[in-house]
């Protein structure tokens, strides 16, 4: 049971009574911390009664909170033991006098480590296949996610032939959706707090269009996650807002998409020549 404990919580989260849903989402988003909490502490932190916690635990197959917590400890151990712990060795000996630059660097390494653990590789490969075989790839990111969506689209222009940016004209999203076809993919980047417009548009597209939906999000508790045809979860930084894990994930996708498109190197080289000849870029 411990090997798929978090997956089980994610699977049932949207089909629970309101209070059980609240504690379920709390467990998913704080799965490391829950292992150190008594049931009373968990109740206080999540603002959910102990009876509700026990009902949820029973629903996923446990007779007691202790039994659940023991499996949770095993799950967290198995989840961490094969990650990129060596990435942070050079930053482990920092003292209280460390600069903001060093703190930011250390936190970024930890955030990337956390993202690597969270990404489901089956979903990752599914995401790539969707983009490779799409007739048109549409990108959408609003507010703080807009710059990431723009970057993703610009970089993929040298790899994929048919890309379209929706983020620049959010007032016309529903107009643009009239052009969505069955073999198109809508790539949405949404980092919490999610805009209502993003959530509403995903819901609308799922119900009223044939477009495939590929999501890049930071939380597994997003209400629109079940609407996706492929999704990648980057996680959240524990002590700051950061887009670094998301950008790292996108750069990985760009590289793997480029490897699969044999013409991409030739296309990018030709584009570089055009830029230099027209004084757009220098050497």
C-alpha cells in the first residue's frame, strides 16, 4: 500500500465529502510533514476534526492512524532515496552570514530536486507525444505564468512548425477556441494561485471542444487536473515563490522534443543565419 499511497489520495480527492476532501488535499500537499504529526496536530494544522481524518484513513484501507503514518513514512523514504541529493553537497556548509544570492541558489537546487521527484515520467512522455503529433500547439499562461508560456512557445518555434500563443490576448480566448481542432493541443501553464479565467477556460475547452489539454501546474490538488490528457506537476517552493522548477522542466521538454524532430537542428541553424544576415543578432 505504501508504494502508491499518495497516488491513492490524489485519485480520490475530488470524490470526497467537503471536509474529507480538505484533509486529503492537505495530506497531498504536506506529505513530508504529516509523518511527524500526531492526529491531534494534524487536526489543528488542517482545521479538520480527528473523526474526519479517521474516516478518510479508513476509506483508503487503514484501521488506525498509526498504521497509516507508518506506511506514510515508508512511502516518503522510498520516494526520496533515489533523487539528486548530490546536487546540493556544495551548498550544505553555509552559515548564517550567507548572502541572499547563496540562499537563492541553495533554494533553487532544492526546488529542482523536489520537481524531479514529483514529475511522473509516464505523463512526461505522454506530454511529449501529444506535442509531437499535434497539428497545432496553442500556449496559454496568465499573470505570473505568462512569461513562461511565452518562453516555451518562442523556444519551440525552432522545433515545431505550428505553434500559437494565446497569452497575449486573454480577452479573446473563447474566440480563439473556435479554431481548435481534434488534433490540436492546448498547453496551459498555471502556477497557483490560479486565475479564475484559466480554470474556467480549461473547463470550457474540456466540455465544448475536441482539443487535447496538456497542463503544467504546481499542485496535484488542482480542480482541473482530471480534465487533462497529460499533466506535469512541478511542486512549490517551501519558502518562496519560484518559477525555476517550471523553467527547468520546460527546458527538458524542449531538448527532448528537439531530439525527436530530426529537422530541428537544420531549422535552427538556418534561423540563426537569417538573424545574422539581417543584423537581428550578433555572433
